[in-house]
């Protein structure tokens, strides 16, 4: 199908320009002038609208939408071990599916076109993403004491079965997801490293999120979590590390040398009082920083506009330097840097030859007037409600603010019914 988005303001290469976007099937054919040979099957009027790259949320737990506003204002250990994990145990696989459906809807309606998820219900999140037309990277959360741990082996096998089941779906890809150093024993991690080499897979892990995690690692092993993983060869596998709040200079040097992508989760880290990641210093060292929301249980929203705003403001206040984490930097975290982290160079930008993953925003909102700098407006003023239309892989999955592939009310009804359990 050929789609023409005409007379629209396009955010491309960090600048807003007026023009047209021509799409053929899943790809952008041109940005600017309409080629003479192009014939559109559908035309979208872009007057007073902005086309931006679909946002990329690099760290979520989408089934946890069902825990939104259920475990707030708690310490991290009380939140995770006493409140969230017992509720997770009460969920069925079908519950996980509807939680993921709610999350995918929330992300689409706020301009996110791709996400990386760590889940506990094989095939459920992938099925939800596929149903609503999203692009996603699936990582089954892996925990285990050693390579002979029956639960750890079962979870790994579930991941491999899920990967095989979606092998023909080009929008759904997979990474290995060891949960964290405190839920994975050393021998289990070494076994996963072996499996990653054998199967040519990459890693997604929680890392140095809390002071307790770091202090315990020093106490037990005499080194930081980053040093611990590096010494066993973990980072010889391409890795996306979520959080990375508590890092030493040596830690950051290791992450830079090993080309680890760090997923910044500012709102989740603040809400759970886990601290502020040293993002400006990471950028100075050349680390690829991308952005994630974490789950609705620790953030309460999957709205990337909120996390972009926090990421831009937080580090100015923490460092006392107003020039750090500029609007353009943060927009890159949520687009091209995320694409780089996920190994998807054909998303994250609006340009000829790229995938047609596009969010179209209504500019006729007070927060966009006057239209002085639209990049700044997206980070400092927008709230996500401005998203009008979303295309993923050249398919319209949101039109006039409504899902095109599924009944929104059915998702709401299922989510509320499940939540009544709690």
C-alpha cells in the first residue's frame, strides 16, 4: 500500500521542515518532494501536524500494567519482594496477555512504536504486540541458581520456544534476559553466556539499579556488579543494561569499552528512590544512552514524553549545569539511540529507506504555541495526548486517536476484571 502524508511538518535530522512523506509498503520512499512516479492509495492531510520518528521504549515489563497504582510509596525491597512478586504469582498467562494489550495500547496512543520487554509469560506479550501491530523485542526474564536449576532451564527453554514460534514475524525479535545478578547465580550466568554464544543472541539485564545491589556485590565478591559481569565475559555479548544508577568511573569505562547500551529510566528510579544515573558523565565517555519507562508498577505510565521531560530536567538540577542533556540529546535517547541499542538501524529516523514507523502529532494545541522550536516543545511541553495517528511498518495502527486493529473498550474491560483480584 502506498501512503502519502502531505503538507506536514517533518522532524528529520534534528530539524523541523515542511514537506511530504511518501510511503510504499513498510518503507519511506521520500521525504520532501513527491516523486513523479509515486501514486498514493491513501492520503493523510498533515496540515498543522508534526511527523516525528516513532518513540522507542527500551525497557518495559508490559504485563505489569495490571499493577498500576497498587504499590506506591514503598521502599524498593518492599515494593519488589513484598508487593509486586506475590501479585505476579497470582497472575495467569491470560492475565499477562491482557496486561500487555493494555500496555501496547498505552504506548501506541502516546507515540511509541517499538519497545523491549522483559516478561514472565511466554508468547503473551509477543502476541499482544503482534495483535496491535507493534514492533517489539522480547526477553523472557531468566532467573536461576546454576546451570542445573530446573526452573532456570525451564525459563530458558520457554524463551527459545517463544523465539521459534515468532521466527517468521519480522516485527518481533528476541534477546536473552537474565533478570539481574541478585536473581541469577554465577554458574547460571556463565551458562547463559555459553548459550548466547551458541545461539548468537544478545543480552538485556537490570544492572546497578540500587545501592543494596552494589554494596552486596562488593561485600560478596569484592567488586562492583559491572566488574563482576565483565570479569566473567558477560559483556563480550552485546548488552543492553537497564538503570545503571550507581556506577564508578571504572564501571563507566568498562561499559564504554564494551559498547554496552545503557537504558536510562529516570521516573522509575526517582519514584523508588534509587537515585540518579550519571548520564552526563556517560555521554562524555561515549556510552550509548537510550530511554525506558520501566513498568507501570514503578513508573505508573509508559508515556515516553514524560520520561523525556524528566531525563532533560533531572540532570540539569543534579549537576547544576543547564546545558547538559539538551532536548535534542534526549530526543535522540528515545529514537536513534534506542534503535542503535536494539540493533535496528532502519528505525528511529524519518528518512528515505527507513521503516515507516511514524507518530503524527496535532500541533493545534496550546503547548505548541508559539512554534519557536519543535524539538524543545516535544521534550519540554508535549504530554503525549497530542498523538493523532501512528504508523508502524507502513501500517496505520492509530487513526484520529483510536486503535485501528482492536476494540479499546474490550482491553479496558479485561484489565479491570483482572485488577479486581487485587
